[in-house]
C-alpha cells in the first residue's frame, strides 16, 4: 500500500491543477492544494482523479475537513475582488 501513496499524491496534485478547471479564475496555490490533499485522500478518495468530484466532495464534507483545508475553502468563498 505504501507504493500507492506517491501515485495517489501525484493524482491529486494533477487533479487540482487539471486543465478542465482552467475556466476557474483561481485554481489554488501549491500551498492550498497541499493543505487539502490529505483531506482529499481521507474523505474523497473515491473521486480521485476527477477534480470536480474531489472539490464537490470536500465542500460536502466541510465539517470534517482539517483546519488548514477548511481555511482554503473559507478563503475561496469570500475570495478577493475580481479585477475588471
């Protein structure tokens, strides 16, 4: 099982940086993705490597997220003002 861990980490990192999410203004920083990767594995591994599925799952499980990942989603929901 320990051989799968690096592959799963890579899959999550690719999923969060997927071109399918390129329409979104902010795909998250490497730090934000790192904050949520453990939660993605713990709570939403069934949705990996689908970035939309992982994000939806994490949002649905917000009360179960680590503080670091919860902060990422709270920051995203308040978000910075969009430039014109």
